[in-house]
């Protein structure tokens, strides 16, 4: 048994609620009077509707697979989109008159910045994660559906009328849609039973996100070989978006209706232990007030006594033993050493991943890919679905060795990708790096996001996923934009220095893996005591 093979956060906080479409129960779970409404994946459904719920879950999973592949993941496969925009003449006005060969470095540089600026939408990921936790997946999906549709409408207009500046808000909106729907890989996984099924759904969706990077390549191929104009292709792409995302949005609305129809009852507080557990935040203090007819914040006699008892019990408990992360208040969970270490690890590798995805087109051009008609860029993009083949290895590593070893594998793959880039300028050798990179992406998202539910509480997962993406976005913004400008404008497109820096950066991540390993060991001991 691995060190991380311990009861997950959901297990200690009522995981039976999280797989609501899979459970058969005789009566609904009582609810604390005055508490926040449960998240969509915490609903309990009567056994008489099990078949209907299974169909709903399968349809939702199918539509999620489609939009994750064709839209969420497509945002990160920037190279072919940049080719289409360059061929359409966007930002060609930035080139000097004496520059006959297009695209020129300034044109390529600003198109790279369009994507890097769009990645700023990762800053909003914690807010959207909190929105999922507080308002449910249905409300967030409705907003995301509309924002993504507006972005694709802007893309159609910008390419039709040749409006260069509109590309910035266009991809900001598309980036928002991609970042938020990326959070739904975990939310969809929570509809399935805890354990292998849930891990496989989360890993599978993240692998599809990786594989979706080839979507823009398919669009580029159609534009180049089928005689379809770019604006027309963008319009068709918008139509499929409305269909696929519309189905997913409708399914989450049905889940929301099931939630409303199953809300009833109140928690019977029969012992002080119940009060101790529910008094960790302000919301649960309100719940105690409603169920005991006493206000914990009331300074009158009785109310003051209850508040003192609750606070003293929590204080004494903190001093006497380690508090399991999932039992802490939400803010404490997100400030735990385990989460912050994992976030630092993910931020670096996500920034590295964004750098590779965004700059591969120009990196290969510097190595001579333009002379081959961007053949190797096509190979790179077509190999992104290879990440799906990494799922059995992810599953084996997690089941046999645990999450901390999985994080070490992420680091090793990142080092291998960097070594290929800095040690060879041969395009054929770079193909080996493409294959390794596909596994690298699969491991980054599948292992990290599968790891989160093992120590975070179910009511904090949305925020946790959001902050992971936020930290990766901030680091990418701080590092990648100036690094790309220096590489393109001062180093003449030579990516050796930038790739070497990312290779060296993988080394400190080994220490992060060890800190996470020790954190899981402590959690295991605490849960067994």
C-alpha cells in the first residue's frame, strides 16, 4: 500500500454525497439548517430514478469529453492558430517595409503575446472555483457558455474584417472559457464513486484536454487544403460549440433541478462532537445557532458559554494533535504546507507547459521547419493525443506507488523534454521530444488534479483547482512574456537559453516532491490515529 493510499477528504466529510448519481439511498441526507446549499455533486437521488441518473451522468460525461477536447484543450495548441492568423495578414503592419518575407519577427512576437495575455484569464480561476463551490456548477457553466460563445463570435468578426486589436479580447474570452471548463474535469469526476473510477475519469478528461491541442491543427489543415476561408471555418467552429456546450449546460441544469428537488430536513445535533465539527467557520456557527436555538456569537449568558466552549475545544484540539487538512476551515486548507507545495510544483510545470505549447512553432522555425512546410509542427500537434496512451501508466503509478512518486515522474519527464531541446538542433530528434512531451502533459494534469481530492475537503476543491491554475498563470505571465520578447527580438529566435533555464528549473522541484511525500505520510498517521 502506498503512503497516499489513505481515506480521502471526501471520505472524512461524507463522500457518499459526492457520487450522488451512483448511490442508492432510502432517504435524503439531513441538512444543517441555515447552511449553504450543497454543491451539485453532493446531491442524493432516490433509488427509483437510478437509471435516469445513470443516463444523465453518461450524457454529461460524453459532452464534457467533447468540449474538453475541441475547445478547452484547443486553446493551448496555439501554433496552428498562429499560422492561420499570420497567413491572414494579422499584425503584418508591424513589419518593416524592407522585410519581404512574412511573417516577420515583430509580427510573430505580438501574436505570441496575444496568447500569453490570454493566459492571464488563469488569474480568475480561484474566483470561478469559489463560484463553483458557492453557487454550483450549473450557474458557472451558464456564464462560461455565454462567454465562450462571445469569444468565438469576436474571432469570426476579427478574421472577417481584419481587425487586429480585436484578437486580444477574443482570446481573453476564449481563455476564460478554457480555464473555467478545465475546472470541470474535477467536478465531473466527483459524480463518480471515490477511488479508481473517479481517478480514471479525472485523468481521462485531463488527457483529452492535452490531446485537444491538435484541434487548431485540424482547422488549419481544412483551411489550407479544403478551400474553406478562415472566417467561414470560425463560424462553423462556433456552431459546433453551441451544440456541444449547449448539451453540457443543459445536463448541469438538470443536475441542479435534482438538487432542488432533494433538499429537505435539518441536522439533528445530538452531541458536542457535532458542534465541534461544524463550528470551524462562520457558516457552520450559523448552523449551530439554528439547530440549538442559541447564538454562538451572542455575548449574553448561554450564548457566550457556547462560543467559549467551541473555541476552547478547537484550540485545545489544535495543540494536542495534528488536524487533518480536510477538517480545517477552507482558508486553512488552502494555506496548508501540502497545498502550497503542490501549487508551487504545479505552477512551474504549468508555466513550462505553456511555454512549450506557445513557442513550439517559432522554435521549430528557427531549426528550419519552414523549409519543410511546417511538417514538424504538424507532427508535434498530431502527437498530442499520444497523451491518452499515458493513462494506463498514470493509473499504474498511482495505484502501485502513490501520488508523490507520480510527481517525481512529472519532474523526470520535464527534464527529459528539456534535454532533447537543448542538446540537439536536429528536427528528427525533436520528434522524440514530442512523444515525451505528450506524456509529460498527461502526467502534469492527471496526477496533480487527481491528487487534490485526497487531502482537500470536497467544499474546497473548486477553489483549490482555481488557485493551482492561478499560480501557474501568474508564473507564466511573469516569466514567459519577457522571455519570449528577449528570445525573438534580441536573440534572433534562438530558444537555447530559455529552454536551458526551464531545464535547470526542474531540479528544485525534486524537493517539492519530497515535501509532498512527507505531508502524505503525516496525513496517513493522523487519519489512522
